[in-house]
């Protein structure tokens, strides 16, 4: 394992060191004294493991396609931006726009997230991205969602942001506990879970529990789905 002290490194120097080591065959990294360093793991297309001790900066794991990144603290905005594959695990809270345009891989967050998590999430062929949030989420969760899966466990409290699923036209969200329709975008429907939903959700929850060693209360989930694949079609075409 390559250990890198990030205390006196710029984000550019840190990422250059990681990339050089990956190109030389290194597969395991421990980054410590991380403090706002941006773009860690971005664009890497290999199955490597990165442990981060500290708080990484924006766009952690953006465009990546294979790495497993584990953060032992909080993370800032843009985790998994346009991510194509791999996995990011956050042992704390994360900021805004988590999984922006995400088209593959998984992001697991033990705590809460900010605004616009899952905005423009996509799915491509057999790639179905997933975001699982242990806590709660701010406004516009799943905004303009076009594919993928969002799971919200609400283990920290029952509060939810407004405008959930505004513009949603693909994908699915599973939210633990009751939810008021007043919080939803007009494009979103509510339903119970069928057997396929239960199987999919159960697999994600088992993986989440394995990562964080926590218990999830046996509270029913609701399914949020898009009522239309073209909610704004009439605005742009007759």
C-alpha cells in the first residue's frame, strides 16, 4: 500500500502522485491529512482501492470507472460527478449535487446529503447507478432523474427536503417511512414495492449494512417513480 501525506501537497500534486503510482502498477492507497483536496480518483479506469483520512474536496470520484474509494469522514460537493463505474463509500455526511449525471457505479453515504443529490442521474445498457443515503436529503432529491436508483433511509431523522423528483422522467427512488405528496414534484407518483423492487432494495441494503455495520429498522419503504418519460414534451413539441 502506498501511503501519501497530503498535508503540504496541492490538489494537483496529490492527484499527479496517485496517477503516476497507478500507471506504475500500484493498486492500494492510503491518503491522510486530506483537507479539501479536489478531484481525487477522477477519471481513473482501473480497479484500485483508495482510503481517504480527512475531508476530500469537490468532485471526488468524478468520471471514474473502477476504483473503490472509502472516506473515513465527511465529503464535500459533487461526489461521483458523471461517474461511470466503481464505488465510493462516505463514513459521514456529503454536500450538494452528489452523483450529478452519474451513469454507473455506486455511492454509499452513511449520513446526510445536501441539495440536488442524484440530479440528472442516468442509466446506460446494463449500467444502473445507485446512491444509498443513510440519513436525509435536502431539496430537489432526484431532480431531472433519467435513470438509476436512489435509496433514502432517514436513519438520522424523518425530515425531508422539498421538490423531490422534480422533472423526474426515469429511474426509481425508495424512501423509508411515510412521505407527504406535498414534498414531491408533480412528475412523481407513489406506490408500494413489488417483488422485483423488494429484491433490488434488499441487495442494496445488505451491501450498505456490510459497509457501515449498522442496523436498519424494519420500516416499510415507498417507491417513487416518474409518471411520464417526457414530462415536458408538450412544451417543446406539438
